C-alpha cells in the first residue's frame, strides 16, 4: 500500500492491530505526505517527527508484547498550536509566544 495516508482512522487502527501494517510505517507515510503538501499549505507550523515516530514505535511494541494498544492505535493526529501539549510551547501561532508554557494547566497533555 503506497498511500497509507489515504486510509481512514478505523482502517489504520485495524491494520496496525492485526499487524498488516506497523504504526511506524503508517507514521512515516503521513510524515512524507506532510513534507509533500505542507510547503504549499502551511497548515502545520510545528512538527515533532521524532516524537511521532517514538509514539508509533511504542504502539508497535505494545502489539508485539500482546498488550492492548488502544482503540485508535497507530492513527497519526495533529494538534493545533493553541492547545497545551506536554513539553511544548502553546504559541497560538505567534512567534512571541514561542517560549510560553501554561504551568497551571490541569490537563495531562500540558507542559511539565
């Protein structure tokens, strides 16, 4: 399958869970697509490919160990820059916010 980025979320999760695809290869396909179209679209302003690949590898490891990888295992997602994310600035797309960390955020996904 050459265009894994065209699969639906449920198709990806089913294929990853059944080991027809690895979460890493799905993630690489999505990253390749991002690098192809984003220079024109500029839809993604911050990329964390190493984190995406590490998360995908963790999913593949869970599956290999017989653990439950979760219902959307292997499905790549993007998160807007106005959402607090652990370890990353919440920039709201503004350069002057590049160092902002919401330290009082009560959510798991928030910065340390």
